[in-house]
C-alpha cells in the first residue's frame, strides 16, 4: 500500500473542491514555472526552478529530461536524490483527487536512479537508490534499492539468466 494521507470530501467530487486545498495563486505560479522547466534545455536552470521556486528537494547532478511533468499542486512533496535521471515526458504526482476523497503522499526517489521515458509515479511511493524503472511504467508501489522494474502493473523485470526465444 502506498503511504498516502486520505481526506474525505462531501458534495461533488474532490477535484471540484481543489481550491479549498491549495491556493489559486500557488497553482498559477507553479504551472507557469513547471511549463518553463519542461521546455528548458538547461539542466542547471531546471534544477534551480525545481529547488528555489517549487520547493522540491533535488540532489546534485540530477537530470530531468525534456517534458517531465511534476505535481502542479504539491511539488514540495517531491524529493529526488543525486545523479538520478528522470526520463522524457514522465509524470511525478504527489496528489490524487478522487470522487469521495483526495490523497496526498510524498514521493521519494533515491540516488543513482534511472526512470525511463513516459513513466508515471503515483503519490506516496519511494524508489530506492540504484533502482531502474523501465519506460512506460506506472509506479504504484515502493521500489526497493537496486531493483529493475517495469510495466503496469509494476513488476520485477530482473531475470537471473537470459534465455533466447
């Protein structure tokens, strides 16, 4: 189970009540800076935006590829270690707005982690140091250090001995 905080809501679905949980100005500011970072070719400038404008914890020499989308509502709940690569067009979420509740959870990505392209990371997960997440995966549970995982649902992809087909 992911480590998320659950907040029940009454009335229409929780997304209709989003501005009771986060200010409009914060969302507008975050959206503008996230879009700048998504298209920015400079890795140091991207990391500066993530650290100093969005409040994320980002380690040294971490690389966010083009088009990475971080959580617009709660980016400060995302921590990424050093020397980690987040692949093209990946999404890192720290929130889920559902019908009868919304959920918040910290996302922790360790050092020397490789996240492939088009990966979605859901709130409340930890990806351990040295892990590899294959392209196109949905990370819905914790990933142990050194693991090689992929798919939807996420599963271990490490094979002890390669067998030709």
